[in-house]
């Protein structure tokens, strides 16, 4: 049974018997993070989009661990130019990896990488990730607004755990994230992308109180859930 560990902001480490996947490994400079990039062992690094608070330490971890970066085509090309092994994908596509299967879903947000926020490098559209390991399915929504096609995602898969942004301002807020749970119908939900900075300060327990039909787990950095 896989274990998913919340590492702060939107970063999630998924560990199964033989594989370690890390999603959006923003650790350096993350005020929530209690682990460093050098602590991480991974064979695959999965990215939802190109913003710095999601790419984070991805390239450094991938090169140190000889891990494969899985990202949309444009962001994967950037990772390849940085010296990483990559597997490019795009929204709607799916691929079977040694650890399981990934389907890349749509998300409604932005994307762009670089130290110069005025003229960032285009990294393609944002994505969500449906990750199936054995008979378990994990949905990481990335940074997104609520969208009605979440109903189709919920119809298509029995989702065991959904990681959903709740911080508002840049993504869904509490009310929209609770509506997303209605659309997706996961068994368990973990809120992410909140309280990292003042712009996204919300009460995750207020989110939990609004959710019907799923068990909400408010995890602190370093805490885990069995999938």
C-alpha cells in the first residue's frame, strides 16, 4: 500500500515498496518545509506546472538521484536542457511507468519558470496528475480553479486520495475546493497550497467542516497518509 507524505505547500512524496515519487518538490525557500532537497530520494519527479513554488528543487533532485522528470512537453524540455532525464506528456495523455500509470489532466492556472518574473520561460499549460499504483489512485490537482470537468475525472476513476489546493487568491478557495470534492468523490482528501504566505492564509479545518462524503486529513509537513 503506498504512503503519501505532505512536505509543505504542494509537495507530496509518494512511496511504495520499490519506488519513490516526489510531486512539485519546492523545499528550498519553502517556509513550511522541514526537509531539505538533499534528504529526498526519488526515482521519478512529477511536476504540475512551471512556477518556481512547484518546480523548486526538481532539477537538483532529479540529477542527484538519476530520477526521471515527468512533466508537460514544454516543461520537460526545460528540464532536459538543465541536464535531467525526462518523460514528456500533455493533458489527456497517459503512460505506464515502472511504478504505475500517470494520466495528465487539465488544470486552470498559469505557468512560467525563471528568476525573472517579468519575462519567465514558457513552460506550457498547468496540469493535474492522476497516479495509479496497483489498485490505488491518487489525484494531485496542482494549482487550479474549480472546473466542471472534475466531474468527469471522478466518473472515470475511483480516487482514493485527492490533494486539493484551498488557499484562494491564486487557486481554489475553501468553498470551491469543497465543491471539487463533490465532483471528484474521493475517499480521502488532503488540503494543500495554503498558509505558505499571507496571500493564501486560510483555515484548513474550515475546509474540512464543509466537505461531505470524504474524510479530510489536515496534514502538517512530514505527516503521512496510507493510500
